[in-house]
């Protein structure tokens, strides 16, 4: 992607795509524009869950972790997004983006995956272990039954490839209830 104009055209072509594809491709286009500045936006939250559940879970917006909100704001506006509070919204493709934090907290940057898309673009996604731990924490501390369900589902689906030692260690550094709940999930 060489220019904002090319990026705008690529986003305009997403109007006819399904919501998931439009969100993932929008993120990939934005990633291409940020990488020359040494910035790697990382998908977290619901879209990460949607990726790891292969679309069984669905979300309505994109949560990205990245530094340089000032630059992100400038690029979003140039791409046709409208700033609404803490969100940017693109009216043509009906997509909202939020940057909940400048740094990836409670997660290992080494576990971030680079997901290559059929379009030839790519996005970065929080590691599977860390999104499971994120949902586990929401399950416990927000008493979110939905997060309990999806965290456990992801653990079961991806169990064979998970770094369980990492997860136990990370949960052990949290409140005791986190480690206890993780052990319960591992025993199910």
C-alpha cells in the first residue's frame, strides 16, 4: 500500500464483504500504513476471540493495541473514519475501532501471531494463551458468563497447541482465583 488514496480505495471495496472480512481487511490495511513508522497494531478483545474461534464468536468492533494514537488518529481520519469519543467509525463499511491501550498488558509480546490473509495482507493478533487468560479474568472479576464460555471453548479447541506452563505461570502471578479457575478449566 503506497498511499492513503490506495488505502481508501481498498476500504471502499470492502462494502460488499461480510462483516468479519471487512474488519480483518480494514485492520490489515491500517497495519500496512502503520508499519513504516515501526508500529505493529495488535488485535485484542472480541475480534481476537472471533479469529481463534473461527467465527463462532462474533464481535461488532475492532480493538487494537498500539502506540502513537496521534498518528493512528491522523490515518483513521484520512481513511474516512469519524472520531466518536474513544472510537473511530467508518460509516460506509459500518466498522468501529477502539485503541483501549498503548501497550499490551498482561500478555507476552513473543506470543503475538502474524496472521497472513488470503488478500496477501497480514494482521497481528494477541497470542491464544493470552486471549484465553483475558477471558478467564473477565469470567472471574466481571462475572461474565459469556467470557467464561468463550474462554473455556478456546482452551478446549486449542488445548494441544497451548503453552500450559506459560498459562499457569501467568495465572499464578495474578490473583489466586485466576490460577484456581484455570486449573478447573484444565481439568474439564
